[in-house]
C-alpha cells in the first residue's frame, strides 16, 4: 500500500499558503494509503524560537490537522520529537550527504543570507538531512508538499541512490508531490514574494478573523489594467488571486479565468475571491476552535506517537544493521 508522509514546522502562524499548498491535501490520501502526518518541531529549532511560542504553535498545528479533515483512525498524526528514531536516523544518514550540496539549498541560502555568520546554527545547514530522515523512516513513497520543499526531497532521493548503491535495497525511494494549482501562493502585499508566515499585511494567517482576512484580500496589490487574466510575470497580483480562487474551488486556472472574462472591476473579482476563501476557511476555523478548546488533539498525538514509533524503530534497525552497527535484539 502507498505510504504518504508530510509535515509542517511550528515556526509561526500558519498561512493560506500552507493551507492551499499542503494542509488541505493531506486528507485526500487517507482512504487509499497509509498516511503519516507530523509536526516538525525539531525543525522549528533551526531558527531562534521562544519555548512557549513553539509549544503553542505545535498545539495549533495538531488542531489544524484535525480541522482539515484528517481522521486519526485512518492517519497517524504525531510530533517529530515524540519519535527518537528521527534523531537517530539523522545521525546515520548525515554521513551520506555532503557539505557542497547542502550549501546549495535555496532555503538555506535565503535564510542564512539574512543572518550574521555567528548566528547560523548547524541545524539550519543540516535541515535537509533531518528532513530526509523523517521521510525515509516511514518508507514513504509520496511526500505532498509545496513547491519550495521539492529541492529537499530531491536531496533525499540522491541520498537513497547513494545509500542503496552501497548497501543494497535498504531505503525506499520517495517522490515529492506538488499540486498543479497552488503549489506556491504569493504574498498579497508583494505578489513577487512567497507567502511565508512573516508578513502580517501580505500573509493571510489561518488564525486571522474572517473580517481581517477579507480586508487583506480586498487590499491585495494588483495592477492598473483592469482586466482579470492569468499572467504571473506581468500580473502577479491578479494571477495569485486567480490561483487562490481556482485552488479552493478545485478548478483549473483556465476555468477560473473564464469565469471573470469581461470583469473590469477588480473590487468585484476580489469580493468573489474573498467569498471563496470565507466559504472554505469559515467552517475550518470553527472546527479548529472546537478542537483546540477540547484538547482532544493531545490523545491523538499520544496514540500517533505509539504507532509512529513502532514503524520508525523497525526501519531504524534495518538501517543500523545495513551500515554495520551491532544491533542487539
Ligand atoms: P512550512 O511552513 O515551511 O513548514 O511549510 C509547510 C508546507 O506548506 C510545505 O509543504 C510548504 O511547501 C507549504 N507551503 C509553505 N508556504 C507555501 C506557499 N506560500 N504556497 C504553497 N505552499 C506553501
Ligand atoms: N521542511 C518542511 C517545510 O519547511 C517541513 C518538513 C520537515 C517536511 N520534514 C518533512 C515536509 C518531511 C515533508 C516531509 O515545509
């Protein structure tokens, strides 16, 4: 059976980008495959973060997972830090990835460029190593992510090639899966930049109230042309709004654009986008509120950790044996 694995790191407020690019799709796999969805809390430590903020973000993501329709009876939902095998496999596979390739990762280059050399932790540099360990521990075939994570998955694939060449067919080859529509949602205030948890004006946060969300959409940066069509180079703002509209209505961008042919008032178009977002996020946010208040996610995380530990420790042993560690049964 197909194994699906993905995670989100609890570094900040989740955005509509996270929702459309990743979160919204996780449930689609749970009826036909074995789904493992985790909170990448160890990854959140790769940049400075306040302990209380980290804990509260982790709770939020657990509740968001459940609110998105993931069913804990079908999918295993857990915290990365509850499964020690992630760190143990990390310690092994780090020897099969190289400094040169890690230093070429876009995410590392972007994040480290904004920091002093003295502040750049080893964990930020080694981020894709732990991510590879996350994926390989569950013998995952499919890894649904937004576009920005594909480069890390390619690295995990290189690692599998290298490792299996040396030790035989020990690791399962994973494949990244991005959606045709919405793999890269852009900021509403600067549609040439990715929406990324850091800009309160341009990012729609899943915890924003509906009024704020509508306001952000209505004031999204567009252009002066007054025509609605898809052209991400010359009309990044309108193209981004069309993408959001298409993704949430599960239609193609062409079909979305057709619906607004002849529309000359951006205000009308933005209102239609805001209505679509409200129709989807309204009930989602209500479910989130209920789940976070009830605390039911805690039991889900405990149960998830048990199941994840079982599978992860089996894979870890297989890898330990392959590389020549003396495994005492
Ligand atoms: P992160 O917040 O970096 O842990 O990302 C969690 C998931 O959301 C990953 O699969 C990302 O690729 C995806 N994601 C983050 N930002 C965006 C965005 N602006 N558009 C689409 N997907 C995104
Ligand atoms: N790196 C991912 C992100 O920033 C989160 C993540 C960590 C992940 N480990 C993973 C995603 C394994 C998929 C599979 O979005």
